[in-house]
C-alpha cells in the first residue's frame, strides 16, 4: 500500500509578505517618536510646570510634526491612500487597527490645538500669561493623554495579532514598543531642552532618560527570546550579530555614557537603536 505524497504547499506558510519595503519601519518609528515625546512633556508639564512649561512650547509643535509624518506614512502603507477614511466609518474596540486609528485621530486634535497655541505664543501673536489660555492648555493636555497612550500601544498589539510568521509570536512587542517610545521621547525632550538652553528641565530629564533606556532592555530581551527562531531562520547570522551589537552598544551603552556631556548625541544614538530594532522585527516577513 502506498501513501500519497503531501501536497506541495503543506510545508509552506499560507500568508504572503506585505509589500511595504521598509515603509512601515519609519511609520512605527515616528509613531513612537510623537507619542513618546508628547507623553513625556505632558506628564512633565502637569507635574512640574515651572521646569517644563518653557520647553513644552517647543515640544508640542515638534510632536505634531512627527505625528503628521507618521500619518503620511500610515496612509501610504495602505497602497491606495484614499482608503484611509474608510477606517473612520467603523468603531470596533476589539480590533487593534480600528481602535488605533481612532486613537490617532483623537490624539491629533488636542495636540494640534496645543501646537498652534504654542507657535502663536512664541511668535508673540497671543499673550502667554493668560489664565484662560493656561486652563485651556491643561484641558487639551489631559484630553490627549489617553489617546496618545492608545496610539503608542496599539502598534505592537496589532502586529502580534496578525498571522504573519514571527509577528504572531511577538507577545512582548507591545510592551517593548511602549518602553522604547518613552525612552525615545524622553531623549528627544532632553535634546530639545538642552538645545534651547533650559537647564531645569534637562537636569530632571537625565536620570529619567537613563532609567527608561535601561528599563526597555527587559521587554527587548523577552521579545528577542520569542522571535529568536524566526530571526535565525530568516536573517544571516552575521547580520543578526551586527544588529544586536548595534542596538546594545549604540542604542543603550553609548547614550548612557553621553548623558552627562552631550544631550543631542543621546537623541541620535537612542534613535538609531530604536530604528534598528524595529527594522529587524517589521521586516521579518520580507527577510
């Protein structure tokens, strides 16, 4: 008695790699940058307004620029940019994509109001010492906080609920993306505070950046452990070792060493580490 041979596709994955070609790497990176920067400066301004209010006037417009870049990349990800508004026709909290789209939309409005107000204040078009304006800023900041966190958290959850090999096993991706975004945002805020010469905020941010850069290592190691079989199968060993050394040295050790002396360098090196990690994870299906 002979047994029939297994079908030719039995050992193959039924899913196809999405034709993103690296575009989503930048989407995920700028998502972390805008949400991490906003949450860091918002919490700082709400808890220590005297130290963070001057730098917040620059940080909110910058966070809006990062958000607009992220939204542009997100629309281009769809292939047909006109499909974006279709996502706003439905609200389905159980869907990470639907919930994330609505969080991004609702995050953008108060952030835009804060950014426009701050730009007008910096240009001298409106008074910056108005009590009414201060109350309005606080209200907009508080309104944006939950939607900013939702916008930050949904990316990792969305990837881990897909059927793509590697991503479907990445249960720690959401935690890493949040921890990394906060480290990235606090580093960006530190660079901004140092750039405008505001030492009170910079002195408070240095220990926070150090703590967040170290804390992100925990979910990163858990994520690598989950993805190791797929990473080894899809990437050359030399490329994996090179990426690991780059993330550990450039993204973690060098920023910690530079914290007391060069804040702008901290931003650059943390950004490189964050981008390289996202590149290896997002490009798994195409590797």
